[in-house]
């Protein structure tokens, strides 16, 4: 039984059509799953995962930046702190940060500007921001964050609460990855954690990241 396809598939020398397609899947599996996850195609992802398991193809591990920590405070307290964005990220925030579909703007001089939209808001459990627009002055692609998602997941772990932060789409291939992951690590594990535990965070510019951005920007003109 043959299966026709409207697509022309390049035939690798000495390989059958099915083998060639399998090689293509192996080579591009990470990109396929990243695209499908961004398009919210869960049924197709499950279907492909089943086929890949049968074919013994192992997907590459996710590369999105993520970090987590445990605190003694309740999920509700953690949730409230996450939504107090001015208290842990930056006081230079314009717009509401604590309700579904709200949009707010962040900026630090001309170094970084972005617009966020809150697309998920589940009290005590989860918050998701969509990066609607973004501008860096230190990368070749000024809009690198645009279309990515910033996810805060909250869960009880025994007698503690765990916060897991993931920036979906912030991957090592991005020019800003080292700077941005360093900055997020400081804001999440330092400032946000402090806000939860002590009531006082450390918002506004993280100087090491700003200095790294200036160095990267300078290198573009060499």
C-alpha cells in the first residue's frame, strides 16, 4: 500500500522515501516540537510523540530558559508577589499587572522596551505573559523576545511552595540569551524570592546585565 503526498521529498542517496523522511524528522525534531507547542497543537504533538516513540526517535530536550525555587509562603502569597511586577522587576512599569488580558509596558532607557499581555491568570497556580512587542538596542534582531511567553507556575511541594519560571522561546540560539538568562536569574531567584520572603524585592536595572548589553552593543560597531 503506497501513500501519496503533495510534497516533493529529496531522496538521500541509497535511501528509501520512508527512510529519507525519518532522517528529516530526526534532524528537525526540536524545531517541529517548538513550532507545534507555540501553535498550541496538543493533539498533533501527542500523535507525533506516539509515532516517534514507535520509531525510537528521541526528541531533543527543551532549551527554553527555566529556573525554580522553594519558599515557606503559601501559593496565594507567591501568586500575589508575582503579580506585583513593580516590586520585583522594575518600578518603570506602565499599566495593570494583575488581571487577565491586561497589557503593561516595561522600559529601561533605550536598552530594553517591551509590551506584555497577560494571557493566563489562575489564582494561586499560574500566570502567563505574551511578549506582544519588544525592542533591544544591543542585538542585531531588535525584536528577539517578540512572540515568546513568560510563564510562572506555582505548586505545593510538601510543606513548601515551588515557583517555576520559564521563558518559552528564550533559547541559546538568541543573541541576548546569556544576558537575558543572567538577568532573569537575578530577578527571579534574587528579587522575586526576596519579595515573597521579606516583603521587599530589588527591582530596576540589574547592573551586570546592563554592562554586558553595553559591551555587546559596542562589539557590533567594531
